[in-house]
C-alpha cells in the first residue's frame, strides 16, 4: 500500500473556508483532501462535494460563508499502510469509492486515489509490454 499511495497529502481542517480548500485543490491539482481536526482524521473533502456545496442553484450561503465542515464527508475509507493493495482496490471498486486515506499507527501518512491506481496500472502494463508507448518494439 505504501508504495502505491501519495505520501504526506495536503489536508484541511473543518474550520477552513471552502474557498481556501478549493484554492488548495487547484494549486496542487488534487481532487481529495483529508480533513483533520487537530491530529485526528475526521473526514474527506472531495471536489465533487465542494462543487455541490458551492452550487448557487441549491440556495446555500455565499461561498465566502461556507466552510469545510459544511461539505466534507465524515467517516472516510481509512486503511492501514500494511493493508494489501488488492484488498483496497477491491473495496474501492465494490463500494464506488474514489480514495482511501492511509494511516500508520493511527496517523495520516498518505492518500490512495483512483488516479494513483490508474498510474500504477499503466506502469504495470508498460513493464509487461514489449512495445514502447509510441508503438515501437523496445
């Protein structure tokens, strides 16, 4: 699991504004942010949840008045860094989950997303294939 995850992910706190969280996502080109309260992992904020909260058609407050606590999902999928990758992939696919928060000794150490899975699968296929990505023999 540790070799497939993105280590030391960016994170937000429940009191952070959604505007700041959105800027963090855009700056670092990520779609998932763990939510920590102090050092305790309390949820995950996804770009989809944020877009839903900021949708003006829903009649919510202006985006300057919304906070991570208004949009994050509590009880995210959390796995220990020693969890076998195939178990994580099976759980994510069967439950339609886009990410797993990875902990070690109860502390957040990484995040594993569907994009990490795609990247890993691509690398795996390239190692198996005698063809280069441009279609020529290696």
